[in-house]
């Protein structure tokens, strides 16, 4: 099934606005990528940890960054609201998944320095943006440090082995 017009509109907006794409970034050493579940979805775990752990609170998740990027002249006030507005579109794999892959790929490509990770279970390549997009993009990113490259290599070995219950995280201090 082809992309719906709403999905094409966001992707076109990103393509035509390199300045917006450049803003889809955390400061150096502050990128935090996540996927899957521990006891509950990792994003929920991180929201709680951000309130009680200074090292995690200093990191930025993609939704944090997207919420700060205004989209003047569009139906939604910022990129996060725009992406979330597309989540209900069916089929999700051809719309929401594509949008999140695009945004996450840009975020991973713009990462600099040490990248932190919270990766749980259920990270199959066809189901999670981390395995499908962020991992290969980070592996090609020349701006991440050696520790990040080592962690990426571990995740790649897990993905190649078909291991979807990774349950391994690294938050730089």
C-alpha cells in the first residue's frame, strides 16, 4: 500500500527543510535511544528515571527534541505533535512506522559523541525503529565515539543472531 497523503506531507516537509532536519539532534553526548520493554515499555521507564536520576535526566530522547521544533504554517504546532497525529493512520507500518523511521534516522545521524541506550525486549527489525533504522544509521555515523561504536557492535550481533530480547542499556555518566 502506498504512503497516505498525510505521511507524504511530513516526509516532504522534512526533505524541503534542511534547517529543521539539523535541529533533530541532542547536544553532544546527550542522545538517548530506546526500544522495547523491560517491565513495561522502556519509554515509560525512562520517564520515571528522568525524575530521579541525574545522568538520565541530562539525556535527550527523540520526543524531547521533536517537541521543541516548531512547524509554522502546519496543522500541528511542532514535529512531535505532527508525528503523533499520524500514528493512528492505517496501515501503521506504511505510515506511522515510516515517519518514526525517518525522524529517528535523522536523530541518529545527527548524534555526536557518546550515545546512551536503553534497549529491552521485543526489538525485532521489522517491528522496532531501533533495529530497523537507528542501529544501521549509528553504525555509519562518524561522529559517535568508540564506546558508542562498541555498544552498537553488540546490538548488531544481537540483531544478526535474531535475538530480540536484548535487555541491555548503557547511560554515559
